C-alpha cells in the first residue's frame, strides 16, 4: 500500500506509509503540540510521529528534525520525587529549576550559568516544590 500526498511544492507524490509522519494525536505519552527538550538541549514542539515510534520535533534553530523517543524529554511531567518547575540544587551546587524528564529517568535542570543540563535524580536535591494541588499532596508544601 502506498499513500499519495499533495504538497504545495512538489504536487502529488507517492510514499510508503512508514515515510509519512502523523501530525495529530498522540504516540505514547507524547502528543502533537507538546513542548519538549531534545538531547542536544534545544526547546522544541512535537509536530509529528512515525509508525516506528520516531518523533518529528520543531525547534527555532534547526526547524523539523526526527528523534528517537528516548532522545526527547517531556517538559510537563512528574516522577516520584520531582516535577517540572521544582527548584533544585545540582551536585555542583548550582541552583536551578527542573525543566524536563527523559524516559531513562534523567532530569533536565536549567541554571542561569550553564542553561539546560542533564542530571541523574541522585545528583539533584529539591529546595522547593511547584504549587499545584497534586504537587502539594506529593510533597506536603509548596512555594
């Protein structure tokens, strides 16, 4: 089976189904329109996904690029110990804010000096939690 796609530049072109990205809905935990951070620390938006699980992420510098899901971090998420927006201190004593989570439990922390850096959860300590009902029940307090 092949798919015919009409675009403004080439007109009608024929493609294998696996070569076409879906541009609505969700693939696992990530959905079209979700904000993410790529493994090269670029802020982006999920704009498509392929049937092999790869994602198309758009960022302001490179435009659209294809990524494995393990190379894309979710920016609106929580783990058992942390949530996006939590204030933390990194192992090298820099204050920062949790920005995202990779599927392998690595955490993206933003600090004013280095920008986005990836850490293991054991290498960061929370200093204050974000303030939302689900987060208050998780930590018992919020800023």
